């Protein structure tokens, strides 16, 4: 019984850490947008996995997976997909329609145990700063 409870606790700790690493990736993507501009986000190939790297205080992304796991346990990848709207760039999000050049859907997946366990977070990132500086 204690062994099962210990496994449940360890699984909970890993899931919490994985959620943290997924949130960190979303914040790093926002940092890249702020530091390098929307063009950096637009350069991502739609649907391709990207991997996050930190060098000092700067974040960068690469299509090549890192040589090591986070804490020797976790793998983290980021995917950006185009956003479509029913009509013009102000309408609701749709599965097809007019492409919204100023928005991307972000999916971050953090997995462990060779992918058998994972946490996946989805959000949207926009070029709202571009709208303010280039009306």
C-alpha cells in the first residue's frame, strides 16, 4: 500500500514539474516576441516541433532537440499553428477561413517516461505590440 501511495505522490510531483516547464515555455515565447519582435514568431514553420534553449538570460528555439533531458527526465517541445477566423481578422477563431497573420496557436508538450506520460498546454499568442506601434 505504501509503495502505491509513494508512486502516486511521485507521479503528482512529475506532473506538477511538467506543468511548470510547459508554462515556462509559453513565457519564454512571449519573451522572444517582446525582445525580437513578431517576425521571429512568424518565422516558425507551422506544425513543426521547436525546442527551447536558454543561454544566460536569453531564450532561443531550434528544430533540433536538445542533447539532454530537463532534469534527466522531461522532454519539452513547442508547436505553433496558424490561426483562422470566420471572417476578417476580428471574427471568432475557426478551423478554416481567413488567416489571422497576427495570431498563432501555441501547443507546448512536456513528456516523460519515453512519452508515456505528458502534460500539454494550449494558448494563443498575438502581435498586439505590432498593432500599437504600426497602426
